[in-house]
C-alpha cells in the first residue's frame, strides 16, 4: 500500500514540473496568449463559414399576418395582405424553412372603424442555421376595420348518400338549431345559413359526431371574414335496420283435384328455397313462402309449370328470379275391389258327374283405379281342376287367373269340396 502511494506522489510531481514552465511563459506573454486565442476563434469562424456559408435572400414564402388585440366592437373588413421576408441564414437551412418557422402580427389595440397603415411585427420561431430576419416586405400592411355586427342564422345539415340496404335514416337532430354570426355588416347581412355535410353512404350504425359549420349566402357560396359561434356543434342521425332477410323454403300450393282414379304422387320445386327480405316481425314469423296456386284439376299426367311466388306486401325476394319451377307428379290411384265369381270345373272325367252346383268364390283385387274400374266378375276366371278324380268327395284348390295390371290379394275360400258320382 505504501508503495502505491509513493508512485502516485512521484507522478504528481512529474506533471507539476512539466506545467510550471508553461504557466510562467503565459504570465510573461499575456498579450501574445490573448492574440493567439482571438486568431484561433477567427480561424474557426472562417472555416465554418467556408464549409456552410450564409446568404441574405428573400424567402419565397407568403407569411400570414395575424391581427392581435382586436377591439370588441370592430371587425376586420378585408383580408390582410401576406408578406415576405428578407433573411440571412446558412445555405443548407434555407430550403428547409417553412411559414411555420415565422410569426407575424399587427397590433390593433385601441383602434376604431377606419383604414390604417400599421407596422408588422415579425419573429423567427427557429434559430437553425443562424437565422436572422433582416426586414419584412413590406414592413407595414393596410388594415380596414368595420363596425362589428351580428345575427342569428339557422343551421342546415346536408346528409349525402344512403345507408346500407335494409336500413332507414331519421332526420338529423342538432345540439343547436341556430348560431350567432358576427363580422362586418355587409358580410353578416349576406349570410343566410350555416351548413355542414355528413356522408351516410353504406352506414349501418347511427351518426353521433361534431361538425364544423360554414357560413354561406343564398347562392350557397362561402362567406369570408365572419365568425360563427359556436363554430362546432353535435349532430345525431339515427340509422336503424328496418328490413331483415333470411332463407326460407318454397311451399307449393295446388288447386283442384286430379282426374278420377288419379292421385298426386309427389310435388317438387326448383329452387327449393329463396331469400326473402322484410320487416323483423315478418322475417321472424315466416318459415316458408307460398307459390301462386298450381291448377291440377282433371290432370291424369305430371304437371310442370313456372309459377310466381306469393310474396306478402312489404316483403321481397332477393338474389334471384321471382318465379320457380313446380313439378306435380300425377299417378293412378291404387284401389281395392272385391268380386263374387262363379267357379267353373275343368277336366271332369267322362264317367263321373258333379253332385249339385258349384258355389261362387270371393276374389279381392288391388291395382290402379282406372284398370280396376273396368273389371267385372265375368273378366275373372275361377276354376277347379278335376283331372283323374273319381266318384267321391274331393278337396280341390280353387285357381283364379291373373289379370294384367292388378294383383290378387285373396281368394275365399282357397279350397272347395267337390262331390262326384258315377254315371
């Protein structure tokens, strides 16, 4: 530890020995030292200016002159001419300057109605590039003051566009129906209304926003140099969905009956569903939409027709044709008839005969009505086969011949006891 302290002390003594001659030289040559500093500073300025020189030029930007301290009983009757500035600034900053880097105003305190030539106060709002304002061009402006007047005018909201399909719009509701317009008398007298525009194109939600009001004359042109109080008002426009839509089934309505003996086998429609639009109560209470009646009176074959939909008043079909294709398949009705049919014997041997008369048999048929309605008992053949049977009583099966287009459901009885005797 003592060795470190000793090394540190020796180092301080070394630097003190080096600095002593420099301090003594400065003390003996104070004038020369001052001159050196001045020359060095001048050289720095020269080098800096050479690398980024400054120039004095007129800035090609109009600077708006704002009036300040305007008396309460007067209004500015004409626009104040903007001015330009002659400035000195570094070259690399000149092109980046904007009107926002400056502020210009004219003081109207204590003035009354009349025309005045007043000096302009200009200030730079930035110090970039050593910016300096040399003079405003011009250095004064003409200000015309007129007697301040005011009146109440109506507010008019122009609603453009239409909300989304199926939505309705209510009239605009304003925070204020009228506003106060103040300014020079001639300009105020020309104002007939203040307006704002709100676009509701394709909107599905209500409007609740603040809009800026613009004073206009009877021809709709903007009126300058007047003030509107309030200049912003709130506007509410209620937009509600009035018409709803959904997909519903198409229900076919038929009128009349097919020909006698024919039935409706099936009914189909193309397309089977359609999209309807209407009020909320209609949509929530509707599961299907009917067709106009399809007349099938006396039909004995399939009916195919293009028919319109029976759309209730206030509703509509969207996204497709207003007609559908209906197919009503007509087929013969299936019926069941019963007949009492006499029994005939076949293949009776030459040496025997039947004892007594053969009874009748009950035959039940099922099939299309048009066919069955034309059948009579004489068309039905019921027989018993007596081949090789001798004298005695025999249980014989009753045979009923099949008829085209119909089905034999039952034969009662199925067997018959036949008594035969020798001759």
